[in-house]
C-alpha cells in the first residue's frame, strides 16, 4: 500500500517493484516468491485463485483510510469489485509489456517483422531480432520474450 499512500500509483499492481505485479506479470516464474501472501487459508487454493483473493484483500483493505493519506479510490474499488477482481487478457498483456517496452513492437508476427525492418537501426543490438510469440495470447508477438 505504500506506493498508493505516496500517490505514485492508483493500484498496487501498477507499481513496478510490487510483489503482486511480479505475480501478475510472470505467474511467479519458478516459484520465486511465496504465494501464501501471509494468509493462513491459502494452502487449498490454486495459485491463480490465491492472486485473485489477495487482490480482493488488498483492494478492500486499501480502500480503508487506516493511516492519514491516500487510499484506493472508490471508483477503482468499485470497478474491481464489479469485475470480481478477475484480470482480463488485456490486463495481463498490459502488465506483461509495461516494463518490456524496449521490445519496441508488439503485434502480429508480420507486423512485428515489418516494423522491425523499418526501425532496426534504432535498436541497440548487433544481432537481428526475430518476433517471439507471447505465450498465453493468440497470434501476438514481440521482439523480446515475454513470459506468462
């Protein structure tokens, strides 16, 4: 909640160095972080359900003004409640690509190839880059491997 209280972001997962953002971006690749989130009743839940449940906990607790300062705004909380704290495919793609913008081009394989050829002199690399499929998304490619 610190980045929200500091008015840096409006959602915890929007903060680049938050653990919830890492879980969303990578699916906790290779079990890098604990997925119990300090909750005692999580051992029976699948990891995706744990993340969803933890997001609900964060939004509901984050909307309470326990300490003077910024909290999760009512409209943001209501939007997440209305979505039942589920992340859409668009949300996941946004979180995956947000800090990998140096891949430069995201789209169909032909689109990425075409624009890479036009702008390859702008990339700081001596190697030719080939489009890589973004796992979990149908026919979406980037110049950098984006994990699911």
